[in-house]
């Protein structure tokens, strides 16, 4: 029998985690923050993957309360 438990949530940044508009490109909507927090409270690690520069990706991950960010540019 397969174990269907979620083991990790990986999300993109632009248009997925943060606001898709350039003027608000560093704002994480409250609903997203709540969902990430809930997943982590249930023991599911969350991380972002991005083509943004490392420092920018790390700051976004920290703002969301995540420990992990993968950035490659």
C-alpha cells in the first residue's frame, strides 16, 4: 500500500508565492503565509525554488518562515 503522506512542499516565487505585480514583488499574501505556517505546524517542510539571486530568495523564504530556499541564476 502506498504512503500518500505529503513529505515536502516546494513552490515557485513569482506569481505563486508572492504578488505577481512588479510594484508589490516582495509581498507575500497573508493567505499564503497562513497556508505555509499550517503545513509546517503539521511537520511538512516547505521551501521555495527560484531563478532569483540567492540573497533575494533567502529573504523571501525567511519572510515566509521557511528554512529552505533553492536559488539558481
